[in-house]
């Protein structure tokens, strides 16, 4: 990582938990389902065809990453996408994925001195 990207990522937070949470196909499907509406585990189990313990595990990972929030109502735990967590995730990953933050030598062909004797790579 470049110094500027490292500074930007650490000032906003670590992008790794967010990226890991969304890198799993099952979690990404559950997250997409929650973007449509708040749901309980039982509803997600039925709609996604997954075992309850697996759904609960993936929801915990999404919650730890700050992407999902839970609340109790009528004896059920309801899960929803966290707007605050979503905004934070967007800011954190933007620091990592912003092409405007690339150093000139990071662009294709931008580091002609690389791997030449006496160059600083």
C-alpha cells in the first residue's frame, strides 16, 4: 500500500473486515436480501434455502463489519442494513479504490525506472 492510501484507509478505518464480509457469496446474497427489507433469520432461512445456524453465522459477520444491525421485536431478532455502517463502508473502501489517489508511478507505464540497476523501485 502507498503511504497516502495507508493514511487514508487508517484515518477512515480498516477496509479488510468490510471486504471480507462481502467477499463470501452467501453473505453477499444475505446482504442483498436485507437491502430490500428488514428480515428475521427464519425468513432468510426460508428464502435462501440455508440452515439457520449458517444464516445466523453470516449475519454475525456482517454485523461485526458494521454493515448490518439487529433489533428485537415480538420475540424475533430483525436484521437490516445499517445506513451508518453503509456510509462508513463506502468511505473506507473509497480510500482504497479511488483512482484519483493513485501515485503517478502506479499507473501502467508510469514507472519506467523499475527493475533497472541503480533505480529505486
